[in-house]
């Protein structure tokens, strides 16, 4: 009975007003799922249920869940109020309009069949992916459908494939694809052509790559067979493609011949700043100068910024035996030298501006040091040109004091420290005493017009 009641409550909480259906051609489903589903949930509070790919159904189900994050969403177990029902309808309506706007005004969807031998299918997939990878977000890629195992394959000509998409995009890709297939058929007649040339044996491992990864990519890119043996590279395939592959590999060898390695002595405390947030600094240098910059792994094993450096030769790829105070630059001699100059300049700047000091102040003095709207602290920073880090309440020690951290050039740190210590001394030397005075004497102590009788209250100035 409890289970039955719970189910009934769930059904009550999901009346027809919370759900709506919208028919959209299955061609658009993958595009909408990737581009619009999350945005619909975040902006409109509407979850989209897509049909299984095998169903080939146009029907999408929109379910209003509300503005809260999906992680906080709880299944409703009561009937909605009239106000909630209006909110459901408004949210579903706006979500449906948004979905249709993404495909509205589009061209007619068309199908085209293309004849191609099955041995070309993988090449066709790669070619179409390359052609469509630069499409903007508002352009929907043309979909390819290759023959399926029997009995589905019987519906299409042997070796055929079909394209589906907006008419202009399909016609444009159709023209390119037919030309591509014709060229591939011509190239098949020239597969017996071979050529060979010298390649430095010391770079053979780089050409082949780990587990043959590099040479496999070259074979796919240039569509030729590549063999590397005893300082020789042999190519087999269409003559024009062999020529392009040869030119590329020779240029690679020349580049490797020019590669140099420059070790730099860099104290570990500066590594984090040189790497930058999420590896941004080191990646920028690697891209600008076309080099690999290796930081020692041991020095950054727990540095999240180092772990996020993603380019080849970054922190993750540093050699385990690399000294903790050494940074290694590898790449073309000119680029490596330029990278060395920039890193040296950055290091010099860090050394000159990485002086630090701390000043102990009473936690109760912090509001006074910061000032209204942070004006006093900002003024101090401007005057001294130092970075001043004011701790929060959690950093108070047992004696009620906190440590203000100062960082910058030697002169800036010294100036800021002197001013903060002077203010801290004035605050620490200030003494507060409470005196009980009968209320009947207050008027006499205040004096006429609020002016105290200095001689009697404060004593004579000396």
C-alpha cells in the first residue's frame, strides 16, 4: 500500500500540464542533444527526453522540472497549484519555441545516394569529418549512412552510401565527395609506385613514434605505405601522394637536425609562476616558440596548475631524473633560444618582485587598516606598490593576532612593512580604561556646549 501510494503521488505530481510533446525530424536530434539540451534545462527548467536512435521517431518529450539545478531536483509528489500550472505552460512553451528556432527557417532536408566501393568507406568518413569540422555552431553537419548488414543492405545498391541534410549543404558536399571518390579510384591504379630516400637513423624512433603512432598518422594523412629501415624510408602509393609524404618527412628530418636542448637553472619556488594557472604560461611559450618546456616532475607533483599543462613536453612529460632546480627547453635552435630569453627575463622579474615579509597585527585592528570600502588598504598599496594580503577571521591565532603578508620588490616590501608596523604599534600602545561616574556629574564633565573642561578631565598638557 505504501508503494502504491508513493506511485500515485508521483503520477499526481506529473499531470499533463507538466509535459508536452514536440515533433522534430530525427535528423536534428543529435545536434539538439549536443547544443540545446543543457541550455533548455539551465535557462527554461525543461528536461528533454530524446527517443532511442533505433526508434527513428520524431517525437521529443519536454518535462518541466523547474529552475533549480538538476542535482537538487526532487520528483514532485503532490498535485501542482494553479500558479505552478501556469509556470509549467509558460516554461514548456518558451522551450518549444527555442527548440524550433534552432531549426526554423532552415532548408528542406534531402537524401542523396552515392556509389562508392566499401574499401573507400573509411577514407570517406575521414574526408567528410575533415570537411565538416570547421562548421560554425549554427550549421548542422550532413549525416552519412553506410550500408548495414543484411537484410538492411538489400535496400541500397552494393557499396552505396547515403547523405541526409539541408539541401545546399548536401549538394555542396555531394560535389566534393564525388570528386574525392573519383580521385581515390585513380589513385588505386597507381598503388604500385615506390620511391625511397635517406633519413637520419638517429631520428627513426621519432618518425615511427611510440607503438607506431606517428607513422600510422602519416600513413592515414598521405594515404601511402611507409617503411623505415636502416636509415632509409620507402614509400609506396600514388606518385603525387608519395611526393607530398616525402617532402613532409624530409622537412621533419631537417627540423629534428636543428633541434637543440637548453637546460636552465630555476629555483623551485618560481616554477608555479612560470607554469601559470592551469599551465597557461608554459603553454603560451611552447606555442609561441614551437618548443617543449619540461619542468621537473618532483617539484610539481602536487601542483594542480602543473598537472593541467596539456601541451606535449609540459610538466607531465618531464623526465623523472630531471633535477628539482632545472627546466629543460627542447626545440628548434632559434625558438629554444628565444624561449630561453623570455624565461630568463620572467625569472629576473620574479626574483626582483618575490621578496616577502609578514606583520603581526591585532585582529580587531583589521577594519581600521582596511578602511571604509577598502580605501585605506588600497591607498597603502598604491603608495608602496606592494601586494598586501589581509587574512580572514579564520587565520587568527590564540592571542587574537593575524599575520598580514606582503610581497613585491625589496623596496616596496620594506616600505609597506614599515608603515604597517608603525600603525600596529600605535594601535597596540593605545590603552582603554573605564571609569564609573555618577550620572549626576555627567553634565558638569561634558561642559557647556559639549566642550570638556580640559584642565580637570585630561590634566595639564606638558
